[in-house]
C-alpha cells in the first residue's frame, strides 16, 4: 500500500469531508490521489462524542454537506446518532476510504529545513503508533473538540471535588444533589444551567457580564460573525472566544431563566480551595462583545450580579465550559504562528507563512456552514496544485 500522496486531509468532520468531496468531484481518487486520516473509531467527527440530550434544534444545527442533503432531523434523536449516521452515509456514497483511527502527532518537512530555505520539500505525517505518510500538501481539518481549554486558576490542582469540561459531560443525572459551579459565558453553559435545574444547585461564573445580544440569529448575523472573526485571523490574531462574537440570543427560555435567578453570573473567581472557590473583584462591567454582538451597555443587565471580592463558596463540582482552542499541536514543526499568537491567513484557508498547509475549518470557518465552504475552497486549491 502506498504511503505517498499528493494531498492528505487530516480530519473527517464537516470540513474534511467537504474537502474530500471537492477533490472527488474534480476527478481525484480517494486512497490513490489523496488520503483522508481521522482520529475517531468511526464516522461523526466531534459530534459522535456529544451528550445524549444534545439534539439538532434551534441552538445547534448542522449544514448540509455538498452532494448529499441531510434528511430532516428528528428533534428527539441525539445529535451524536444523527450526525454519525449522516457522515457515515456520506463516506460510503463518495467512497472516501477514510483511514481510522489515526492520531496524527507530527507534520514536518522531509528535508528538515524551514520554509524559507526549502519551500517545496514534501511533508512527513507521523501518527502516534509510528505510521508515516509523505505528501506535498496538507488540508488540516482537525477542528477544536480534542483541544478543550481550561484556564489556570491558583489552587486548581488542590480541589478535592470533581472537575470536568464540556467534553466530559454525559447526563444531568450525574449531578443529582450536587452543588455545581458552571464556568464560562457561552451557550453551552447557559444550556447546562437549564438542564441541571431541579437536579443540582448551580452557581454561574463568568469573567465578563453575559453577552446577551439584541441581534436576530439570521443569515445577516452569521455573515457578520464570520466577518468579525476573519478580520482577526487575517491580521494574525488568535480567534477570540465564540460567545464574544456570536453573543447569547434573547430567547424566552433564557430570559425566563434570568428572571428565576438561574442564568445570572456572579463574576469570576481567582482562587480555588480544596472545597470551593474564592471570587475576585469584577474586572469589567462590559461584556466586551465583538462584531455583531458589540454594544455600549448590557442588553440584559439583570444577568450580571457579581459577588463581592473575597466571597468564598463551597462546591462539589467545577464544570468548565470554557471553550476550545484549534487542535493544531501536530503542526507545530511547521511554525505557522506569528507574533500575534494566531496564524495569519491570506484567505479563509491559506496561512501566509506556508502554502503547503491549508487550514480547513479554522477561524471564521469554524461553524458547520463555514467548514463546508472552507472545504470546497481548500479542495479547489489542492486540485489546482495536483494538476500543476
């Protein structure tokens, strides 16, 4: 079996599948002209790991992949089941021959020289079990799910209760009778507060006031979000947290949660004790929204009631809903990052520093709609180079 390919796609989620389809559409053969590697045991991308209560509804959706629209989803069926089935059918329909499980740990020039000295060196792709492949081009579509972010807070290693991140959540019943500190200002935190209501005693902690927005979540909003994120990535600045740009919609169930005192942030803590946390003085009274969610005042001021500095509370669980970072550690040898800690892009998929790498689903294309578009763009670029 050959280990040399013109293109290797890393990741078989929305972005990777869309890129693979574009190459197939342009006449290239999976497993011969290009190869798709995926770290999961089966189809579904990050969706296969989501909790059972997450369904495809108003807060979570998925864009159709090119060439095979998704059947109207059953709102009662877990998204993990639906998307796994959909992606699996997609792989079969276009015979994408995804190789899995493959956890890529390193991508580097075969020559060992930096791009400035040898910009045309083939690239070596290495997996955690020692397998290697050689390619002229990487379409990286590894998303963020495998790189959860938890901020360092003094004392975090001394806490005697349970700590978990969004990626670890399974079901609300696991928190029955517990005092749970929900940390993070995004939609996941808001939805978990609602889901745990009646089972657990919850406290919400965020660094900034909740970023409720008056904007409607329509096509215009989506374009404005992508524009704001794109401006940062084109400037080489690391993407900001999702909620700073999207905002939190003022949906009735969310606003009712605010009225009940459930969806009310009490600020952020700066110390973790063995049994709880100590809250800090609020550092800002502005949600500091970006793009379409920017505003001069809080849209829902009742959602912000920071504890006085020094307030100490005991909790059983610290539930980190603090987001993700792009899963790009395997690309570290390629030295793509600039001084702004981000990766400067010259378009939605192309790093300014190295034309052998395309980032599919990074920055402004991290949504399923954006990922599909980025996959098509990357596929077109790759096809052009394969024929050069």
